[in-house]
C-alpha cells in the first residue's frame, strides 16, 4: 500500500470523492461526498442528520488510490461515530464521522488478513495486531476473501410471530441480567478454504451453512446475536424466555451437526471439501443492552459467559460439540455426554471440566 504510514492508530488522507449512504434496511441511498478517510473509517459531508451509534451502508463511487483494487470497502457496513451540523450555510449541512465494521486488515498477494484488536467473538480488547485473542484464544489472523460476506438481516429469517413477540417485550428486558446458554460455531479449517477456493465458491459454501444455522435457531428458539465470517454467536434464554435454555441449545447443536453431515456430503461431492463445524456451549449471565427495530441485539457478557463458550468451540474437534460443566449439570439427565476431564483455558487459573455431547444422541 504505497504512501501508507501508521500514526498512532491510522493516518487519514484527504480525498474528495462521491459516495452514497443509507440506513440499514431503509433501501434509500443518499448522495454524499467523502472528505477524508483512513484504513478504519472516513469523514463525509451530507445534507441529512444522522444518529450517532446507528448503522449505515456506504457505497463508494470510486475507491481512494491507496485502497484501489481492494473491494473490501465497497458497499460496506459502518457505524456512525459522530454527526455535526456545519454553521454558516443557507441549507442544513452535516459532517459525519464513521467507523467501518470491516476488520483492520493488511494485504499480501491479494489476500486480506485480519489483524483487528477487538475479538469478533468474545469482544475482548486485545493489543493492536495481536494474533490470538487473550480472552478466548480466537485466531485473529484468519484469512478472509477480499470481499466480506454480508451479514444476514435478522428480520429476513425470523418468523413474524417471533419478531413481534421480541419487540413487544424488549422494553421490559433491556438492561436486565438474564441466565442464558451461549452457542458458538465456526468452520474447521476455514483459513484453508478461503485460500483454496475463489470468492464465489466460498460464498456458495458458506451461504448454505449459514442457512442451516438460521433454520435451526428458528426451530429451537435461539437468537443469533452476531455473525462472524465463519460462524455465529447465539443466545438461548433471552430475549425469548426458555426455562430449559441449556437443553434447547444442546438440542440445537445436535440438530446442526446432524444436518451438516448431510450438507458435508453435498459440499464434498461438488467441491471435494471436508466441511465440518465445531460448536462450544456455556451457560451464564448476560445483559441485553438494546433490541433494535431490525432485531439487531446489543448485549454485555457477564464474567466468563461468552469467553468460555468460545474457548470450548476452539478446543472441539471438527464435527464435535463441547459443553461446560454449567451446561452439563442442566442437561446430563436428558442428553448423553462424555466426560473429557479437565483442561486449562486462557484467562482462568483453575482447570475446567469439559464434556462432549454424544452425537448418537441425535
């Protein structure tokens, strides 16, 4: 990237270029102009006031020179960090600062490598350019195709009755601490998949996988909180109340793995690919901070709730599901599990008991 240098975080470049922006799900794009940009965000001018903290899509009419040939910034999703009204103009005019949701990246041989400090799974703030998350051990250097996969809109796969139910109770549950079961998934060997196949094949493979995950969440009343590039973070027990949330989460995991066995045969026959997924489960408290109209949910993890689930997913063998002692205590009378002993996980001084769900239970 010729001409690019680091200054503290990311140096900004002045660049006057046309762009368009639209609020998530609005479908109405508004013309604006980029004023300057960096690797992680941009500033632009628009005639419309925007709300700090909200999500928008950005479409670029042209890529700035140092980002030329890298489509990762095209049609990207971003968060509004601030919006200020400009004085002394006859018409309302606003200057807006945004931060890309695209990970901080470096490029080598047309490959984008994630080097983001904030873990996409457990949200731990790591040292900049850390290669492994200090909280859950997630590999922060996973290789992505140049074009990021779009995050499915929760409204697109949530039944209308479920959507209405969640929105009707959101004001009562926002800010409350709830006991939930957290489910993490990821694709074993995703780095090699993204290196081996072109972007269209990767999209096709991953789209089928994500469709399976979304369908199973609907059936078992789980709620997908976040999509990573090769998996999901889902909650059972909030915002939808489930008395047996650990059992529901485990049944969802069993059903996912069972369905993926059939999908594996399909992927293997078309792409000669051994496609398998790892799953980790843990129960504990979380706080639902906000539920938006588009069903996007913001949450705060309490203690080790998400970190341990993410760590167990990383420890699981391909095609297997690991659960914590918290989950095992709730489900062992209903679902057969194999005790795998104790393991040390990052961030915990004492070893933890781990269990594997017996796949024959499905």
